């Protein structure tokens, strides 16, 4: 249910738990959760670079300038 994004309160209800203490004890992080997190964070990172590039194509900060220049190619 966690990998489906089911809200914690709904999982507790479905499993017959009165509070979140039981599910918290038995819940664990899965590889699919890690992949979903990395995918989401990468999407946000790329979007933020594109939005920054739209503001100005260069930056005085060397690492940001390099990242922006790598994205200057047509999108």
C-alpha cells in the first residue's frame, strides 16, 4: 500500500489499526520507494535549472553557470 501512495490513515483503517503505531513498527523503505523519490527529486532539479535558465542564461557561480550552459542546447 505504501508503494501505491496510500495515505497512512487509510492503511491503518484497512488493516484494522486504531492508530499509526502498528504500521510504523512494520513499515519499511523499499527499492521502489527509493526509485520514486529519486525520480521525483530529479524532475524537480531539472525543472529548477530550466526555470533558472529562463531568468538568465549565465551565473557568476561557476558550478551553476556550467550546469546552465549544459542546458543551453534547444529544449
